[in-house]
């Protein structure tokens, strides 16, 4: 029984997976993503802290009351006019806290994906899958899923972070 040579599609897929497995060992993408996440986390935290400080000042102003005695005792709290603004600032600070936490989670996921164990597992799984694809034998479904999952774990956060940074610089830089 003779085996047919690998198809062009199998060869291209094996080459692509091999290149991605090799790219898993290089860190420039991780460094750029880490810088973007650090800048985003710092900006979100600064906005959160500013909003909370402003919220505190407005709450203090709201608590001030003016009393007047014109026959009938009356108390007016002019700071209550600021209540809608205070509510808006509270919601904004909650959003900035959520953004800060999201940047922190992405930093953790970036560190997990950049770990050498992930690169090693990705290389081994990719080598096994490419070997089977080039030999013409079908690869087990779990192996293909493992390669896809490891590619996702390794590259999802850095590609998303760098892509977001690139889009922001390209399209939003002209608006600033």
C-alpha cells in the first residue's frame, strides 16, 4: 500500500501551525501587549480615583444645609441639586473600576499564555498534528482541539491587546 504525497492544503496548514508554534517562543508581541495593558490599567485606575474623589467632594457639598428662621423653621440643602451629577459620577467610577479589573485579568492571562510550558505544549501538539497531516493519516479530533486551544491560550490576549492599541492609535489619534 503506497501513501500519496501530502496535499498542498495539508502542507500549508502544517507550515502555518509550525510557524505559529515557533512564534510562541518569541516575546515582542507579549512585551507590546503588556505595555498596552499597563497604560490602560493606569488610565482606568486614574479615572476611577478621580471619579471617587469627585464623588466624595460632591457628597460633602450635598450634606451642607442652610437653615433660616422666618417665623417657621426651614432648612434647605442646595447641594441636593447635585444629586444627579453625583449618581452619574458613581456609575462612571463603577465602570472605571470594572475596566481596571478587566485590565488586571488580561495581565494575568497574558502571563499564563506567555509561560514556557504553554509554548512547549503548543510545540509538541503542533509537531504531532503536523506529522500526522503530512503523513496522510487522520489526526484525532482531540489533538486538533488541543492545538486550537493552545493557540488561543497563547495568542488571544496579546493579539487582542496589540490590535486594540493599533486600532486606537490609527483611528482615534486624529481625534485628539
